[in-house]
């Protein structure tokens, strides 16, 4: 298994990665992408894999602190 790395080094691509969110004490599979705000503005940030934006993922005080690549699938 790969070691956890600081979130500042995470690749901002459409490929999924795992992130650790201390405020939730949970690991999420996320991608980087655009999302639409209620005021119809468009922002870029972390999306739960599949396209769902969650406000805590992009909040510096509540968001992810570390990341790692997703593991290889089982055989």
C-alpha cells in the first residue's frame, strides 16, 4: 500500500484518488473537477467519485489533509 501524502501534492485530474478527511474521520474516493454552485457560478474542487460535490471537501478547515492513489483492483 502507498504511504499517505500531504494533500498539497495531490494530482488535480479526473483520475480517482483516496483522500483522508480528518473532520469526518473518513476516507473518500475523489476526483478533481468543476461543480456548479447555487448561485450558478462554476468552481473547481474535489468531487466524490461519480461527480457529487460536498462543501466540506473544499473547505480548508474541514477538507482532506492527505491523499494516496487508489489501490489496484482485486484479481
